[in-house]
C-alpha cells in the first residue's frame, strides 16, 4: 500500500509538479523528436518553424566554437507564465525571453517571445549557444560565468545568435560617444540595460576575434569557459593584454571607427 501511494505521488509530481525537462511525461505538451534535440510545445498550438532547425543550429554552434555537444538538448516552448513558474521556478522572470540550464541540455523559451511577436530563431540560437558551451564546462563554472561575466557568457551567445531584437549597431555607436563602452565590459554584470549590453558585448567578442585571430581567440574561450574565475589571468596569457587594456582599446577603436562589426 505504501509502495502504491509512493508511485502515485511520484507520477503526480512528474505530471503536475515542476516539469523535469528529461521526463517522458509532459501533460499538455506535444513532442518533436530530432536527432540532437527534443522539442516540447503546447498541445493546442502550431510549432514555429524555427524549432525544426535545432539540430542544424547545434551543429553550427559546435563548429562556431570548436567544441562538441554530446548531450541531447531538451527545448521547451513554454505555454504560459504559470507553467514557467511551475517548470523552472528558480529562473522565473517575465522579462526573460529564454533561459538555459547550466547542465547544457535544457532550454526554456518563454511566453514573452510570442506575446511581443519576437523572432524565435534569434532566441533559440542564443540559448543553443549557451547550451553547447555549457556542455563543455562544469555546471558551477557555467553558473559563475552567467552571474559574473556577462560580457563573456552573453557576448558569445549573441555573437552566434545574431540578435536584432535588442539594441542596434547605430544605438551602440551613439552610446560609445558617452564613454561608457569600456566600463560596460569590465563591469558587465552591473549593466542594467541589455539593449546596450548585448550589442556591446557581442561587438567586443567580435573585436577580440578580429584582433587576435580566430584560433587564438577560441583557445582563450575554451580555457575561460572551463575556468571563468581565472578569466583575468587567462585573458592575459592567451591574448597578451589585460581585460581592461583590451576594453579600453576596443572603446578607442569604436570611437575612431577603426572597428567594423561583422
């Protein structure tokens, strides 16, 4: 009797408690199974076409960053904010368009993307970038980078994702005139406005890649992804200057228009 009650409780938790991304039980959601990803989406909706490209974008991210992602990625197109609160209460925030688990194998796309008619491709590619890199680091390292190194964590994701939803390059160059670019990088975790932050960090990543060459820059990325707490020493040992020196040089290159975003 106790065993039966335990089984019933476990099934109920899976069905009505937090939706575990890896669970075979997901009431109210349909499933699209791909070779590299599994997509869950509301049963009463039509899946946006972007999600059928998940396998392709995972492979692209692997090539882009020079790493391998060996775990299947579970992608959940969340039906409602109450579902997100139930599925992932630790990340619940109605300003979010997407979120990835630090395990690198689960992505949530929130109702905000549909509500504001945003581009699912941009948000999905962004989160895939996070997931592919997270699969090549410990969960603790990924969490620390997200909390403390926005220029690195989100800069890399926006670089691959190709965001146009937030700030534009024109906005970025106008903001550069205020002299805030270098500080937006060195103190990136304090930047309150992602419209500026995302474009700034993406451009800084692009600048480093252009200035140091792709192979050398990727060697730094791989090392910093594994050991983000040592990013300052890794930056100097791989790229030959400090983060502050590089961010100051980047700001100067932006102001004199010698930097061109790709």
